[in-house]
């Protein structure tokens, strides 16, 4: 089955890109920002970064 309406935009429920993850690691480890500030800056929910149940 071929998906004819393929969408490359980041929508709810999609995985973060390698670039997003690199930015998150940099902001958290190097610039020592907290999860809330990082998530606001890249417009995702803070539990996406933290991992929810950790």
C-alpha cells in the first residue's frame, strides 16, 4: 500500500528529528536550561523531553 498523502511536517504524535534531539541535548547539558524553557523554545510539551514517567 502506498501512502499518497505523505506529510513531512512535525505533527502531534510524530518522532523528534535528529536535529531536534541535538538541540535539546545542547540546551539541557551545555546551557543548563530546564525542560520547561527548552520545550517552550522549540514548541513541544515538556514531558516529551523529560520522558513523562522519569
